[in-house]
């Protein structure tokens, strides 16, 4: 039996109350025998910013991944998307696998937003994207949605079969199907419940595989955000709020970000900053402090936030739709994220008060044996009562 490995599992879009549907025997057993909580995501409550918060311990305003889509004044004409792996976009905050690798702890990532990035590096000119001076996990996989949950779990178990010298001590594992089902069908749909049941089977396979190898593991199972029900009766067409000649829209949905057209700032402000049903807009420097958002140069000058369940759209749509979305107020109940921890490091059978997802990086540092760092936005305080010392 080897030393415990730490495995960080993300089930994208998994609300804590999905455990109440009677289809998660494996996750529910881990929660009952370990530590669980309803975790608060960071704002904006979307995928890439929150996955980067989970592994860096910093809010999006500080780690630089401020949206799933963004621009940077230092790179005019470029747009970050969820396919962007140029280290330029990611280098402002160090992820836990880089911290671990620098400390001599071998790591492996079976998918995680940003885990394919040559962190700390720069692209070599005229090299077709080659990166120099980068740190990566010793083993990592380029994300492909077609890779099944079974294959993802099998990869982690295969890593655990290695000799101790090449066996990773920190691993990430990522599942996207619950989020996809929630978007397409809504959080209450039978198809979403089925996706929850399916991923629970994979968690069971992971636990069983570790047991058969007699490999102790500290499992930290998280989500990046929750999911709210949406439909075509709850939309805010932005072109009916402001003149389309006054702004350029970057992001839309549960929240929207806009750039003013030069010379039209006053007209745009007059339209956006007045009261609106189901939506509030701010100058970026006036976003309420509790969101911890608005200081990063990558955030456009204006931010609008819809009430949960409402969508800010570029223009009105005649098509009826229903589904799910996230990106709302990070304190909204439907945005809450799953947290379960189980393993030899934890006192069992504990339910914690809600905490911010900036605290996950400090928890992982404790589990891996890494020191705390200055400048983190979270701490391990929520877990001190449940960690065995």
C-alpha cells in the first residue's frame, strides 16, 4: 500500500441538491462518510474562471481568466476562447500542479481547463506554437469531449498502477456531461438526472479501482458552479435597452459585458445605468465589492447582470426554448457547487458551512504537503476542524 494520492475531481455544473435525487449511491456514500458542503463559486459563475480559481486560490479578477470569452488591451485584435492555450492568457496565477511540480511532486491531469497550457512559458516566434520555459504536469491530456467517462477513469487508474517513482501524487479528473445535460434540458429534466446517475457510476468505478489496487486516496470532488432553469419567456433583448450603434457586445447570457463605441459613452451610460426589470448594469469600477470583480483590465467597461433564470440576449428571439444556464450572482442558490472530500486525511461524517471556492487551493496544499503562499484569496480555515493532523 503506497502513500495517499490526492485526486481532484470536477463534475462540471453539479448542484449540491443533485445528491437528493436518489441516483448517486457512490457520491452520497462518500459525502456521508467524509466531508461535504455547498460551495460558493466565484463571479462570474462560469466554467473557465471557476476552474482556474479552484486550482489557483484566486478570484477571476486576480488570476486573469475573467470570462469564457475575453479580450486584453495588450493584445488588440485577439479574443480568448475556451480553446485558447497561449500561456499569455494564463500566466497571472500559478495552478496547483505547477506549484507541486516545482516542489518535486509528480502530477497528472486527466483534463482540467488550463491543464494543457505550458504555464509560465511564452510562444516561440515562427515555431507553429511551440512554448519555451514552461511547466506542465508530468502527464496531461488535451481535452476532447468525445473521450468517455470510462476512459477518463481508466486513465487515472492506469497511472496508479505505475511504480512509485513514476506514479503521480496529485491528479485531476474532469467530467463535463452533467453540465452539458443541464444546459440542453434544464436542471430539473430527466436527462440531467440521468447524466448525474451516469457520472456517479464513474465515481464508483474510480473508488473501486483504487480499492483493488490498495491505493489510498484523498478525493476532493467539486463543481465549478450550479445551474438555473431558463426559457424563452425570460429574456432581455439588449438592443431594446440601448442603441446598437453605441456599444460592442462581448459576452451575453446570465451576464453581459460591453464596450462603448468611441464618443457614445454618455448615451450608452444613460441607457444602461438606469433601472431595468430583471437586470442591473454597472461601470466596471462600480460593480458591488462582494463580487470581487471589475478591476482587471480584461473586463470590459460595462457589466450587466440578469436575475437568476433570466438571459440577456443580443436581440429578441422568436424561437421558443428552455434549458439551463449559469453565470448569475455567485450567491444565488442555484449557482451553488458540489463539494465532497473523503480519504485518510479527513475526519468522517462532517457537514461544513458554505465556503468560497478560493479555499480549495489551500486545502490541496495541505493534502499534498505544500506550504501556503502569499496573495491567495482563500485559506484552509474551513477545513481545519475536519483535517487529521
